[in-house]
């Protein structure tokens, strides 16, 4: 017997929904955002821009989303470098309070931060990956607010691969160093090295210097 009209599509849709339910698979819509702030040398002078970025991200986070801001300093593979962290409440009033408290913690950090002598970007990335994996979010984004020049204290070893399947990693506000102006190849090589590191780990890489672009801070 031929099923005519709208009946066949409805039956097909019902069957698809039943199969999906029986499979037991659930999509995790929770998002995790980890923002690393470079605090080395004169880059602390750029942190006012970082505040604007953080406020934008806060405004676009929803219930269940995780947001972490951590500093990059001489040894960044440590939870002690986390400046503020939050999992947003499902109640709008509570979530708004959490956002205000988060922004206040960032404001206090920016006015009191002291420059670090070195820049352990790799350690910060590893800490971000461990944190977001443990948070068990479905969508994982790491933003790095830095000139992307890594300098490690003597004896520190960062010879490891990053497991970044499902991650997007964006370098923001990558200011060019004085040496980059002398030899632009240094800047290009630095960006290529980081792109290789991220993509070999399975992640998606982007450099965003024009923060006014609508897609710049998408997560």
C-alpha cells in the first residue's frame, strides 16, 4: 500500500527520532572557554584590551558554560595561575551575579598584576587542555592573548605534544616585537611554528588581530 501526502514524511521523522533515542547518544551543548593572558614584560600594557574581550565573552556565555581566565607567566602549568573561573548557573539572576563577580576579579587582577620575566605559553596550553577535558564540555575553545613569543626559565622542559582533537585555538592581539620589525621573518616563523603545533595535535588554529571582526571571538 502506498502512503500518500504528509503521512510518509511524518512516519520517517518519527522513526528517525526513535532510532536516535534508542541509540542513547546525547549531544553535549555545553561550551568551555579558556583565555590565557600574557603577563610578561611590557605586554601587561595590553591587558585593558583583554578586559574588553573578557566582557564580550562573558556577555555571550549561557547556562552551563565554563569560562576560565589564567595568566601566562614563567611557569604556567599550574592552577595557581587561574585568575577567575566559573560554570554559569541555570538561573538568570545567579548567572548575572556570577558574571559581575568574574568581571570584578579580572578588574582587580589587571590593576595589581606584576610582569613576569618569562612566558610559558606551552605550559598554559597544557593546563587549559587538562582543565577543559575535566570540565567535560562539548565545545572547547582556547584563546591566547599574547605576542606568542615563548621564553622559558633555565631548566624548564616543554617537549610534549598537545592532544587537541575538537579544540579551536585562537591567538589574539599578536603584537609585533621590535625584532619582528627588523626581520619580519621572525614573526612569520613564530606563527607557523605555533600553527604546526596546534594542527599536529588535531586542533584548529587562527590568528586574530582585528578584534572588530564579527567572527573574531566566536566560540
